[in-house]
């Protein structure tokens, strides 16, 4: 395992995920995803973003073929699809009715963010090889 690529990809991926999430959810889609007063904790959001970045860094580091932008987009899209669907299904399991439109918007948004983050992590891994 190449620790330099894991750390580089994980840190850059986590920071890029945090910033892309802030731009999309905090600015562009704030009307679709309103915040409840007092529930936002940026420390935990940042730590969660870093964990997601290190997940990408770890997966990309294990697979030597993910070192270019296009392969990163494809891998990021796949990882984003399954992690987002997993999260949305579990988040909505106890609700009396499923807000399908919100789930679709969240899934599409996370697919775009994950694909972009995948490209970023792949480029960093490629440069650190």
C-alpha cells in the first residue's frame, strides 16, 4: 500500500467533497434541502467528508488502474451511486411515506459530486505515482 497516495488522495478528496457539498447543498439546492435550526455541525460534516475522501483514496490506491481523470469519474460514479442509495434507503426506512422526488434529487446530486471527487482523487493519485 502506498501511504503517500492514500493520504494525498484522501485529504484532497475529503476537502473537495466538503467544498462541493457546500456549493451544491448549501448554496445551489438550499431550497430543496432546508436546514433545521440548530442541527448543522460543520465539524461533523467535515469529518464525514474526510472519511468519504479516504474511502475513495483507499479504493483508488488498491486499484492501480484508477490514476486518470476518466477512470476516476467512472469509479466515483459507481461508488457514489451505491453509497447514496444505501444512505437514502436507510434514512427513509422509518418515515411513513417516501419522498421519492427528494431521494432522486439527492442521488443525482451525489452522483455528480462523487464523480467530480473521483476525478480529483484519481488525478492526485496519478501525480503521486
